[in-house]
């Protein structure tokens, strides 16, 4: 597992995020792109960079369950158990949107995708930022995901506000996605 970065190493990325930029970060399986999930301009820029259909939505990744509380308000208590038992880790849950999610985060769905990461760099970045971040693979729509810092820089270059130093977490594939209400697995 990669080491937890020093706060000073995250300062350029945190500053870029607060200014509404998109940053590249190592995640559990691939390099990802992150931005402030409440910033219209950042979300629009992210969708444009990736040539991503806004109807698809994106995942919110947090450093702790506490950071996701605003998105979990109103969720019946019995549905909290699967979340708590699988986090932190490579498990993304689709949770009914309670109105907290930005339209570009949710996409054309009635649910929002949430995950508490166990990747030390992403966890530290969320903690330094002070809340969850958008996390989506670092690639243009339909292309393979970036697997290194050099690849992500070659793909996106000056479109990025910062590139967070660190290594991938070693997972062979992106997180599993499940619906918390139905239990259905949408991506294994």
C-alpha cells in the first residue's frame, strides 16, 4: 500500500481544488481525476476534459464516513450497515439522492455513488480538502484509464490544476458498485 503523503505535498492540489480546478490523483486501481463536488465550473470542466456524458454521473470519494453524512441523511438506519461494514475499501454504493448531490455528480440517476477510500493518498487529500471529492478515472471517454503519473500528464497536461504525487493502490480493477436498496451489483 502506498504511504500517506505529507500535508505539504498535498498543498498545491488542495489549493487547486479550492480554486475550482481538476486534479489528478492515484487511487486504488487507476489514476483518477478529482474536483470539488459542489463547484459548477469544476464539474463542467471535468466533464469536458473527459468528453464524458453528464448523464452518467460520477463517484464521490471521502476519507471517512463522517464526510459523507450530508449525503446519507434520511437513509434508513438498516441501510447503513452494508456501508459501514464495507468501508473503507474498494466498495462504491449507490445511495438514494436526498437532494444534496449536484446534478452533474448524480447525472440522470436518482442515486448518488459514494465510497470511503482506503487509499492513503486519496484519504489524505479528502481530509486536507475538508470533504469528499469527485473521483473518476483519468481518461477520455472510451479510452483506457491512465496507469501512471506520466500517462495522466500526457493525456491531460495543462488542463490539470495539479497532479498529486503517489502510487496506485494495487487493486486489479476499479471498485465494485452496488445499489444499497436492492443489493444489486452493477460492476464487479
